[in-house]
């Protein structure tokens, strides 16, 4: 499948996990809304933005579950630690 297939797998996993995480953030916000709108917003916003980071890590784990991080290259480690922009740069090349 090559590098393009792995890139597509990471992006698809990212979108799926991100949608599920954002749905969780909205659910928490709606659950807390009857208690206090301020508390609901204070809980929703950090969860919402944290899900971008969490979804990226989970997507990389899903797409790369066959290979462990132990024998990874420095480029692979950098991709693991950085934002999805690394993938966009990879596609642009």
C-alpha cells in the first residue's frame, strides 16, 4: 500500500476518533448544563480542545499498531509528538 496508504489510514482514524471525542465533549457539556451553564462551559472547552491532541495520538496508535515505537526512527518519534501538520507537510512533498 505504500506511504500514501498509511497516511490515509492515519487521517481516517484521526477524523473518526475526533468526531467521537467531540461528541463526548458535547455530551459532557449537555449533561452539566442543567447544573450550571458556567460549569458546563468550563468543562466543555478543555475537553473539546484536548480531543484534538488525544485523537492524534490515538490515530497514530491505531494506524501503527503493527510496529512498536521501540525501534522507531527520529522522524517517526517527531511525528508522534507533533501535531497533524506534520502529516500535511508529508503530503505536500
